């Protein structure tokens, strides 16, 4: 697949002497719209795992912001060639090399990433700085929408003041901080000490800026992996964490999170559908020198089944999908 100019094309008959056919597609057609979405998604996934300069190059050469991008497809040969490229890139090899750095320890790989290069990247994405590009800004918007949906749910179900909340994988405190400012007794943790420290710093800043009284019980921000969390809480939340772990690990994570929750469990994950799987696979064609942690998609039925086995029933669900961010949000209650 090759990006051409930005003039819309109509179908033309193949030239007899030409060995391959060129299919020219109007950018307003449904087929081209699908390709545009796939290309944009691929660029987003590439961006998450490559350098800023490389990702910008991919975006500028592979997408068109005005919707008039057109493509030439070299018939079956080009399609077969793309398929061969998808196979030949072998992302598993890259993953194996990455895991070798931590002795095959998935958690350690995640911790190392968010304590080093990943911390600075995601600190900016989940912050308010203008030092972000359009893709990062879109991811910030998508994550904020997910957080807003959780806050809307808890507000609709009554005040969280005085309720105990465990925010597992708190990141920079996007959810933990507003819950604490609402009066919840929050225990927030992240596998990355850098992230947990940033979350605590942001809480102090937000508390001063809001002019509100400090909650009766100050929130705790700790560096801790999810499996090490102990205690009993009214509500347990875990947003945008499961993308870093395969399904067998996620099943165990859900079981453990459920054991901590007396009443309510709120989780989010990147859903595994055919379209998202294709976008992810194409994105793996652009690993870049600063490959992030592995990204895993999860089937909603698998996640819901794990919740059911743990004694929870899904009562609410929402989907957040921006141009470069997609996340399924579930609320489950103990039955």
C-alpha cells in the first residue's frame, strides 16, 4: 500500500501492457474510509512504540488530515506482499529480545519502562504541558474521557466521601486525585516508583489549587506491583493497566483485584476485536529504537468471564474511542 497525492481518484481500466492493476479509490468511499482509519490506528500504535521523530514521519506520510488521501493498491501482488511483510517483521522476536533484558520477567519490564523512558513520556501525556504532539494530545483526551466516565458513575451512585478506594496502577493520579478530593479514603499504587511519586506531588498541587479541605484520611501513594496489594476496600479501580499483560496474567489480576473489593470493581482494557487486532499488528511494523512495553488486547467476553468466576457481575459498560485511544470500561458489583 502506498500513499499517493491528495486528489480523489476514480476507477480506471488497466493498461494491457502493465503487469499490475492500479485501483484508484475515491477518498470519500466507505472502503477508503476504512483504510484511513486503519492507517491512522497503525500510526498511533507505531507512535506508542517508536521515537517521536519516526512517528511524526509515519504520520505525515501515511495519513491525511483533510480526508482526501488516496491510495494505489497493486492488486493481489501488493496484498500478498503486505501479508508477507506482516509475517516477516516477527514482533515476537523483538518481544523476546526485550524480555531477555529482564530475564523474562514481564512485571520487571513494565516497571523498568515506566521508571525510565516511559515515565517522562507519560508524565507529559497525562499532564497539562503543551510539549505534546497531536497524537499524544489525543491519547490524553481519550484517557481523560475514561476517567470522567468513572467519576460520573461514582457520582451517580452516591457520594464517595468516606468510602475506601484502591486505585491499582494509579499512574500519575488521574483518577486517584479527584476521588481523594471527593472525600474518598484512597490507597493508590503503581509498579513504578516514579509514577507513584508524581501522583503524590500532583495531589498536593491539586489540593492547594482547589482550596478544599484535606480529606479526613489523606490518600496514600505507594510503589507496589498489583499482585502485592493487600487489604479490603469498598471500591477497587484499575484503568489502562491490562494492556501491558497477556490474558493468562490478566485472569489472575482480575481474581486478585476482586478479592480486594467488597462491593464494586471498575476496570478498563483495550478490547480485542478483528479491527483493533489488525491495527495493532500493522503498528508492530514500526518498532523503532525505543520500543515500549508489549501491548495486549483482551476479548471482552474473556474479561467478563474472569469477573464472573470471581463473583462479580458487570452492571455498566462504556467504550472510549478517539483517533488514537480505545478503551472498554466495565463496572462490576459483587453478587
